[in-house]
C-alpha cells in the first residue's frame, strides 16, 4: 500500500473530502494545482435555505423546477426557479430511503437513486411508475454516488464501493439488463448537451483502500472510456457537465469550478475558494439559467454561483 496517499474516512454522507495532509503532501497538491484565472468574478451566495432541507445532495433543474434529493430527510424537494418551495416530489407519498442522486430522461420521467438499497425509483407526473433493483448495490459496502440517463434510455449509476468487484459503473439498458463498465473506478457522472455521458474519477483505488489521489474525466462511448483527460493530483471531482459546448468540472478537493474545451483541454478556472470549514460541504453543482447551483450537504443550503453585481 502506498503510504503517501491520504485515505478517505467513510461516513454516512458517503464522502468527507481530504483529511490530514502533511506539509510535504500539501506542497505537492499546490504544485499540481490548475492555474487560477478568474475572468468572470463569480461569487457564491445563499439561494435556497429553509426547514425542508437538511442534507441536500443530488440536484436537477428541468428548465422550470429545481429538484433536490435530501438524503437525511428521505425526500426530494421541488422549488421554482426563484428558489421558492413548491412541493415534495410524489406529493410526499413516495417513501424514499436515503435518496442521493437524481436525473431525468427525454420524456420528463425523473429517476431517483437511493444510496444503499439498490433501488432506482422512476416518477412521472408525481406518481412512481417503476422501481428498478440492482442487487449488487445491496451488499452493505456499496453506495450510489450519481445517476444519469442517455438518449437511448440507458441508466448509468456510479458508486463508492469497498467491494472490489463493484468498483465500476453499472448500466441498466432498455431491456433492464445489467452491464458494467470499467474496473477500480469510483466517481461521478454527467451528461452533455447531446445526451452523451461523462464519467469523472473521484477517488483512486489502492490494494486495500480508497483515497484521494489520481483522477481523470472521460466520455463513455459503447460502454468504454474514451478521450481520457488527466486531472491534477487530489483534484477529487464532484460534478461534471457541459454547457455551450464546453465541459465543466467542480473539484471537491480544491473547491474550484474549471472549464475545458470539448477535447478536454483546460481553458480557465471561473470560480475558486480557499478550502475552509465553511465550504467543506460543497459538492454537487449544476448549470442553472445563466448561473450555477451547488449543494452544501453539511449546512443544508443550496447556493447560487453567479456574476458579482
């Protein structure tokens, strides 16, 4: 086992971030950091903060409404584009069990993945119309991190697993057959504007453990990683998506939002904060109108990141 790596403590919230760096390791992180070039002067401010939220994780914006998977409260909360509470998904009648990630297909059906039950709930018009089971996730050592749906209706699920056979991406095709992609891959998913799927490796898998280390992002084509793009050491990507033909990644390890061109070449960092106790909970970020939304799992707040006024 490589002792120079910092390992991740596993709490109920799935991820805790970076822990206990030595001075030498900290210098190594800084030396490999993407250069900070902020041409937009973006700022973070509170957008949604009410008693309905305790531990917001997965986010979805369908053009009209914001959907937030609140893991601690076992519910998905719906807000309008102004951040005002609308309702609970399913009118509060669907019994979610630790919902962690949420996505939508081209028919407007909403997919909610639960953290450790192996269940994906499919909801249309506030009614659960299907329930998909993935037995491999129900082993007590595997936890869902993200979910995405491609144009063909294939369901992609990424996990954090301490079971080596599950350290891969699960795909449920239209025939409800299970396919797996990769090996020793622990990360998150995203969808581009054409319905293609991204994967970003969040944590590196070692012989006996999982920890912060090398990471990359890649497209998934024909159930394979293509066009791999290496990220800085301990970058720990928490979100990946595309907008206007560009690729965006949010680094949980470095608390910054970076922009790449379609080939994966780094362009600039448009948002950055010095890591502190006030932003360790920032994790899942999505595009929202001409801004961005990001959940804070520790404070129960959803922030908006936008141009400074």
